[in-house]
C-alpha cells in the first residue's frame, strides 16, 4: 500500500526512537501461578467463560517488551478517538475495539447503565467483608497463595477469587503489585452478573486511553509504561501477520529478548536473562511459541509478507447474540 494513502506517522520513517521496551504490568508468570493454584474443574469453568481466551497462555508467545516498543513508535495519527493504527511491513494495521475483542474473546458489548436503585446500607453490608473478611486490601499474589493453600473454601468462592485476580492483574493492571478492586468485589456478589459484564470494552478503554495519551516525548523514552492488557497489541499483530509467530521445537533453552519486561521507569533494571528463557524439558510437551524482535524487524523492513490491515474474524464472535431466553422475551414483548 502506498504511504501517500496512509495517515501521518507519529514519527517519520527512519526517525523512530530506538527505545528499549514497553513495560507491561501484566506478568505471565503470575497468570501461570493462578492457573496452577486452581482445581481442574475450576479452571475448566473459567476456560469456558469470557476469560477463557486470555487464560490460554500456551497458545501465544509471551509478550515481548522490545517488540512492543518497536510497534508503538510506529503509530499513525488518526482522528477516531479510541482507534489505534500502526504502520508495519508497508501496511497499516488497525487495533480498535473490534480487533481487541477478536484476539481476547472478551464480551465487548456496551457497558450497562449503573443501577440507580439505592441500596440500604443497613440491610446490605459490603460484599468485601463477606468475601474477604477483615482484609483491608488484597493483592493478587496474596489471593493466589490463598487459593494454592486452600485457605479459600468452596468452589464458587474460589472462582470469585480467580475472577478478581484476572481483572486486577491481566485486564486492569496499573502497578507491578496489583490488588483487588473494591468495585469489582461488589460486582462479583452475583457471579453471573460479573461474568456477563463487558470486560472487553472496559479494558480496551483503559489500554487505548493510556497509549493515546503518550505524545512524541513520552514515546521517545527508553522505556514506555502502558496501563491495561498490553499483550493484546502483540496478539493483534500475530493475528494480522502470522509469520511473526515462531514455534519452539527443540529441547533446549531459548532466550527471548525482553519477553517479560519488569521495569516501570528507565531507571529500573529489566528482567534477568533467566526470566527471559523458555525451557522445554521434554520433547513430548505441547508446542510452544515465541516472537523474536529481530525477526519481526526483518519482516517489517523487507515488506514481503501479507498483512491483514483489519482482522476478518466473524463479527458475531465479538458481540455474541442475545441468549435464547432474552431473545424469546424480546419477541413476546414486541
């Protein structure tokens, strides 16, 4: 595609900042620890829920902070408020709510209006006290430890803890030590209502506004911190350009440059080499994948691979139809 048809770049071609990484507050090791702490039936329940796709950590390479930095400085300037466009391999790549929903599988319908019905605080206590007792706050790491040690009893309570850990550490992380959100705890009083909430739209708004707020100066820093589920940016690129995804088949350690960045500011150290190594202990293990930043840069400069500027998955996957009961009621009451 000719560049004359593409919106202006944030930085001119060849003048992009040579930063080090995008810092993601979401840590894949924390997600893996959560998965390991759950009972098989609990994990199966969550895999079938709206969170199933983001828990399938084995299906995608770990997030590369180096690749993240490489693409965010290739942003295009567009007028649509919550739409992001990047320029890669000679083509624009769109990341809107639609693309975000495709790669995450999250419900992205409109956020419902808040319930204006006033609750009587004398009749209904805060659910935080019922679920978490005397804890003033609860970090995700504490919650995972409680699940692992079976401190949390009952399947429903354990699933609620896991859901709160997912929203705090994967969808809305804002620090390296995420905590449960009190408003999420109140919402999960009704588990079905919590799972039906459009977490895709809410979390995309967090990610998009954080990235859009970065100007040329902010993006020129060695390290760029972005709030929200930053992994989704890489997931969109993997869906748009499958050649970025490489299989690891040999039984040896593979070093992935900055695959899980830890530093929040330029003054902090990045992850150690051990943290960036993918180990395959047995040949019989499931296939694992990686994204190598150097290979991605070659794909970009050579401009020889096909690129899906707009992902073409069925629209119904993003905004699922009404349930049969709701649809029936709508027809009866028409």
